[in-house]
């Protein structure tokens, strides 16, 4: 999808997301959206797109690192439960407790018994939190291996994106089929009416973002009306210039040569 077409299509979705956030804030809703999927599927990109125009005081992204020594001795869901939203908050999980159903089981970071226990416990955990009024939606971002490899190569070649490639990501490249089987088991065991799964094609990331955001808005159809227009009164007097104390203003760090290079 061309960039200009994407930018035109997403503008009305931004307005709807803002009105959705107003409903969440003004009615005290607690909303969690889980984003799972293969490495390089586009989880970070769609989360950034959702957050782009929202009030960051009421939206939060959770992307937890691997558990530390203390956390690894706790109840598995404990560190995730502590990140759940308060009233009026939207929380977006960039990977979640479903790590145990995916990377942990495929890469051997948990035992088969731990994996099976997770699949048994997870619907109970999600039933408890949704019974308490929390709204939970779960998205799996799907990408073909050929497209995934192209994105890996792009990350490897781009110095600004290399941080996205971890040693685990590189090892996991050979486990494409195993991840697919683990995903199917996860979907079968944890898709429920109160915490449903939705799969979105992300081979075209721009189109995938539009589809996911539009689906999210349809699944949470309540909105607050758009905020009324604000008419700013005319300033009294001439606009003033900023006065900065001597010695604090930095010199031009970005040279004209650099501007010309752009």
C-alpha cells in the first residue's frame, strides 16, 4: 500500500480512536489489547499507530523483558497482572503472558508441563479479570516466512533498526513451522467469548494496521461525541518573544550542510 494512500485512510481512524479514548476515560473503562505474532510481524508499528494521536496520560504500552530471578519464582501471571489498567486507561501489550504459549515453548524456555498448565490456567485468569469488568481483546499478526525474512534482512542492514534483532530472534528464524503449530494450539485452548482472538494479515503492514484498527473500533463501538470546537479569544497586546537568560541557549548544532544533505 502506498504511503500517501495509507496516510489518507488512517486520518478518520485517528478521529475515531480519540473519541474511543474519551469514552474510556469519561466512563472509567479498563481496556487491554494484546498484540502477539511472529517476530517482525509489525506489532510495534501498529501500537505506535494507535497511540499516535491519543492522550498519553490515558494510554500505556507494556513490553516486559524476560523475568528476573525474583519474578521467575512468582506466580506466572503476577508481573502481567500488575500492569493491568486502572479506570479510564487503555493498555496495549506488545507481547504478553502468551510468551509461554509461543517463544517459551518453541525455544525450550519452559517445560511441557508448564506449557500445558498455562493453557489450562490462562482462560481462568482471563475469566477472572473480565468478570471484574476489564475489556480484553487479543490480536495475532500473521506474516509469511518470505516476507518475514525480508524484514529481518532490512533490520540487519539498517543501523537504526538492528536493535530490533535479538539473538533469540535469529535462532527462532528456523522455527517458523513450530511457531505456527504452537499458535494453533494456543488459539484452540484460549479463544473464548469473553477474551477472543483475532488474526490479522500483516504481509502488508500498512494495510494490516488499517484492518486491525478498524476492527478494534468496530469491536468497541461506543464513543463519546467529538469534543466541541474551541474558539480562542484574541490576545490582548502584541505577541511576545521568548526571553532566555544569557548563557543557556545552545548554539546551532544542526549545520546547513546537514540540512542540504537531506
